[in-house]
C-alpha cells in the first residue's frame, strides 16, 4: 500500500528529526558548559548511541518464540518495528517469569518489556505502562473431559493454579472475598503455555489465562475449554521504568499511536489471530491424531519434495492434509484425486501419470504450488505470497487475480492476504463478478481453505519447536515421534 509506506517513512523521520535536534542541542550545551562534566544521555539517546533496543519478553505463542522461520510472535513483531522506527537493532531477552520482568523494569535494569503484560492498578505503582496495543479478557479454562464449572463457586475443592505475580493472581485476590473457601496455587516457575498444557494433560483442573492465549493454545490442545470470563476487558501494554526520563516512553507511545491511526496495528493483530476465529474442535483433534498416525508415512516425501521446490515441508504437509487428510486414494465427486487432489487437467499439465501414487501426487502438488508462488507479481512479500498462492491452488489463479483487482477497486491493498480474503467472497455476487475477467467463483472456499492450512501449519510448527525446546522436559502429550 503506497500511502502506508510513505507514512511509515515519515514515521521514521519524525522522531528521528526531533531526536537529532535534541542531540544537537545537548551537544551544543555541553560544548559551551563551563563545568567539564560529560552530558547525561537520555534513555532514548542511550538506545540510539548503543544502536540497540533491549526488550524483555516471555516465551509464548502470543508474545515471542523461535519458530522454524526464526523469531516470531506479536510482541516480537511490534518490538522489531519499534526498533526499526528508532533505527536500531532489536535484542529480545526472554525471562523465565513475570516477576523477573517486572523487577528488572522497576529497578531500571531494563528499559522496556513487551510481554503481553496486563495493565493493572497494582502494577502501575511499580512500572509505567505505554498506551495499550491490545485488549483481552481473563478466562477460566478447564479440560473438556471434566465437568464445566459455571461459576467460581464451582471451583471450590478443585485444583486451581495460576501464574504467580500474574494479572490472574491479582484478579483472584479481588474475587476471593466474594467466594468463600476459594483456594488456588500460584506457580512461580512455569509460563502460561506450560500451565495450559498441564490443564490439557489433566494434571491441573483449572487455570486462568488471557483470551488471546486461550485462542492460540486451543489449536495445540483442543481439550482446553473456556468455562466463563473472569474479568472485563483489560489492556495489554509495554512496561517501562517509572523514572523522570520520558524520552523512550514518549517515542514508544508515538510509535503505538501511529500504528493505531494508520490501521496497521489492527492489521497486525488480525494477521496473528483471525485465522483462528473459525476454530473447529473436531477438525483440530483429528488433525493432531493424524499427525501421529498418518504423517510418518509421508513425512520424508514431503521433506524431499519441499527441498526440490524450495518450500517449507510443513506447509506442503498442511496443504496435503487440507486436500485429502493425507489419504493418497482420496477422490472427490468432481473427479479430483490423490493426496494433493489434482484435477486430471492439472495432473496432465504437470506430467503426473498416476495421481493416486503419493510421491507423484506430492511432487506434482509441490511443483504446482511453487509455480503459483512464482507467478504472483514479484513485489508481493512473504507470507502474503504463500497465502495468495494457496488460494490460487484452491480456486484458480485467475479468480485470485480478480479478487485482488476488486480489493484495489475498494481501496484495499491487493498485495495483502488479510485484505484480499475479505474480498474473495464478493466473487459470488453479481455486482462484483460481472466486473471481473474470470467471473463467478465460490469465493468463500479459498478463504476457509487457506485459514485451515494456516492452522495446520501452525500446529506442525509448534510441535516441531516444542519437541526441540522441551527435549529435557517433555510437556506435550501430543508431541509425535516423528516431529
Ligand atoms: N497478561 C498476563 C499478565 O500480565 C499474562 C500472564 C502470562 O500469561 O504469563 O499477568
């Protein structure tokens, strides 16, 4: 989007210019000062001088994790952009628990924490929060194998565990005066993901987690269910020390406010969460069981094929699952066949002789996906290229181009999947499809198709990352032998 990239340049220039003036003035003052003390740098000047922004975080799918594509997560993305906005490198430091994060910030040992931190009154006495960037609710989570509690009173006698020093522990303290005998444990040593895993594994009966964390973790642990909300909407924000020096704080607020005003913050949040909106319990559970049962048979074919066509094997595997549930003999009523569900025409075009042969089908599907990715205009960046190419795999390249054209006509960005996906369903409406080259199409299907693949892909990524990360401490019942 042109307008956006122009404004992001101004975004970088604005504070930098101000900063240059500030630095210029400080240098001038220092030079003329009679006492020879070196001028004290502001926090922002120190960050610029060091060329590095150090950010404390915690390890979670909603904040920061190292996935197969390297560092990922919403907080990582926001912090990375903030570092770029300041023109410095980002250095994320992962802390083991919330208290370490809050202590370091309170003591001024670190300048910024981006860790999905909830703004609470109690914390505001310890640290300074930026303007919020997201809203969540606290939710009571239980395992669906157990009876659903209807209120906090139903938890009495059960094993309720929350993270020590969390907003959840604070909330429980507030509520406990209303529920007699409500008891809980506060755990210092684990993170939110591990605590949710303990509920999924039925080690712990109940926990409280932020709604965004529940949304993401249900994908990996379908047995996690929300019983009820425990709080109203709460704000998430970055935390900074409470000193007099507001230089970095002001820059961070400017940055977040500008992201909000340009609509970019909303797009980033949607990109991280919107494919999880149509969460399907049965579908996810089935996928996870097939990862253990069926994937091992095809794993090496996916890997070899992906390497040949410079694809991510997990993406290829996720696509194959969406197509056929990894069944090489799958047949659709329209005559589409095989593990990658190639049409007869596509198979002929790709030189696939036997569509029900898994190797041939995966090779054909991988080659076709690569062709589609390469066919899209060069300026479209990843991961949008891949999501658009997958939509084309499902509905045809021409229809995706039509939807991109409609997106542009309606003032959107045709290079962003998140925007094209809102316009694809318009291909079913006469008013829109009559203006297109390829006409009517069932435009909702590729949206669902791509969103499902994204979910399967995240599950595979997560299992990979966690099986490496937790080698010493296996926490995940669902880790498969092959991943
Ligand atoms: N938003 C929660 C808090 O600030 C997150 C706690 C967590 O999941 O680690 O306490």
